[in-house]
């Protein structure tokens, strides 16, 4: 016997009502980001492997061991995107960044792929909602995306979240900082594993990404990013803090976050939620002033962030889906099915915000009502948050008289009226 097919490890299917939650969050992103002038970009889910090696970085965990890489039939090496910033920059460079008016304000949503060990909040296919602002140097750009991020989180009902902020030394200061890190860690290198010793030599900043608590202990008391900033970085960082304070964005500084992607320069930030378990990073972002140039475009400063949408929805306290009136149209037998379909269309026309579901089986009122009753009992688990769950009962009498009987399942009250009065009655019910 052949085995049952299952979704691949680390992926999950989204059914209603959960899929509706994702759609509502994405609609909120479109509304809030749109109000700041950000338009949506959609890039391919797979790209040339080289793109991620050159942007995210060869020695990062993502490129080193988490990519879904495959060869196509012409032996091109392709990779399912592990993140979307690289694809956005590639798309802009390819289109011709010099011809696009600046600043460039974009947002996106879609699946990303990383070969990680699945656990709560960590998947191999997950969804991100992200933002990229290109062509604005310095603290004002950082402040805009952070203020907009918090406006979005607020619109979803989040309160009390804090951004953790760091500034990574840039240019020559980064070289000096990396050297200081090596000098600090090398004498204790036997305390850390082979993988981290490789990081120590190849790209010491990546030591901060290590999941080994011993590495964190070794790094403690070592050189701190914020002590190694050159004058322009220090100024930019101070200005950002002042702008965020003025805008009422709550933040804390931490020299320990460097984020697991190589393209960051200076500003990096994260937001964690205590409503998540071990994987508590809700989002991450930062400035990447060299990436556009590195990928062959004209030097262009840029900053952005990406939110883990699956985690965002887990952490959300309140329901943001719009509650809708629901009508279950139930014919008493096959003879009333045609009449039921016609009435259902008329209800949709009369109440455009309503959900109208028809029982198509013709199994009769009693059986047909079971689904309506279940929705009335547990409206949160119905595909759409329901207000006023109604049953529209259509028997031979209704068909012959051209009437409808509507029962409000919450109160049990029931009324029969002429089909021609539907628009008027439903309109009136909505105004009540
Ligand atoms: P990242 O920190 O790698 O940044 O990912 C951003 C967010 O995606 C994380 O904070 C987390 O919420 C979510 N995430 C990452 N991996 C997983 C996973 N395996 N399962 C579920 N959620 C996950 C970036 O991707 C950058 N492109 C952000 C950025 C945009 N920086 C500048 N612009």
C-alpha cells in the first residue's frame, strides 16, 4: 500500500479562518505602508544562487547551511529565496536604479525558505512582510521605517513593543572592531566549537549569531560595537535615537545584536515579543548602504526590515478581521434549490458586506441547519468572524408565495416576508 502524502517537514497549510487572518494582516500592511508612499513589489521566489552568496554573505548560517539550492535542466544553480532584500535590490538594479525617481519606497509579502530545524515559530517555509527604503542616507530614513513599522504594529493591536537598536561599525572601524573581537576570543578559542572557530577566523562578527551559550559567555566582556563607532556613525546613531524619542518610538540599545546577514552597515534593529516562545524575534532590519553597489548598481543608501508574518499572527492578541453578517440559505428539499440560489444572489446584492452560504444538498431544513448552528455556537472558528448568524429557510410555502423566512440564530426570532422586500429589510437591519 502506498503511504499517505504529507506536507514537507517545516511547512504548513493555511486553512480558513487562519488564512483570513493572514489576508487581514496583509491588507493592513497595504493600507498603512501605502499611507507612507510605499508601493508593493513582487519578486521571484527563486533567484540565481550567486545573488544570496554575494548579498547575505558566504559565511552566514543562511548561505552556509540553510539554502534550498537546486540545478535546473540547463544546470543553472538556483535557490529558493531565504529572504527578500536581495531579490528587491537585484530587481531594481536590473530595471535601472538610476532611472527610478528617489527615494524608492517598497513593501512586499510572500514565502521565504530556509532549511532550519523546525520548531514552534520556526519553519522551512515561512512568510515575511517587509519594507525597503532606498536612496535616503542617514538617520531620517531609519526613523521613517521604524515609525512606520510601529504604526503598523499599533494598527494590528500591538502595544508596549520595544525596538532593540545597535550600530555596527562601518568601513575601517569595522575592520578594527573585527580585529579586536579576534584578539579577545582567540585566547579562549578552545572553549568554543569548530563551527564558531571557523567564524572567528573568517567573519568574527558572525560569532554573535552563534546559538552556543558558551560563545555568548566568551563574548561577554569583549569589545562592544558602540565603543568602536567612527565619528559619522556615532553622529548618525545619536541622531536616530533623538528622532525616535521625538516620534515616541520606544527603543533600547544593545551592543549584542548584529543580525545574521552580512549586508548590514551601521543601524540594525530587532523587535521581540514575549508572547512567542524560544523563537521570539518578531522582526529584524537595518541599513545596508553598500549592497546596491555590491550588486552592480549605483551607490545607493538603503534601509529596511522584514517581519516574520507567521510569528506576528501567533503574537497578535486581538482579532483584526472585519466581522460580517452571515446568512445560511437552506432549501427544504431539491425542489427549492433553484429558488435558494436565486434568493442567495439577492441577499448578496442587498447586503454586499455579508457572507451568504447556500446548502446545496437539498437534505432538508434540519440537516441543512447543522452548519449554521455550528457557526452560531463558535463564530471565531467560522471562516469569517460572524455577527448576526442568520438562517434563511426556504420550503415549498416560501417558493410558492415568493417569500423568505429568516431566523436569527442568536435570538431564535424568525420572520417571514416577501422576497421583494429583501433589500429593504436587510438594509434596515444594517442601519439598526
Ligand atoms: P531576518 O532577521 O533574517 O531578516 O528575518 C526577519 C524575520 O523573519 C525574523 O525576525 C523572523 O520573525 C522571521 N523568520 C526568519 N526565519 C524564520 C523561520 N525559519 N521561520 C519563521 N520565521 C522566520 C531578513 O530576512 C532581512 N531581509 C530583513 C531586512 C529587510 N533587512 C533589511 N531589509
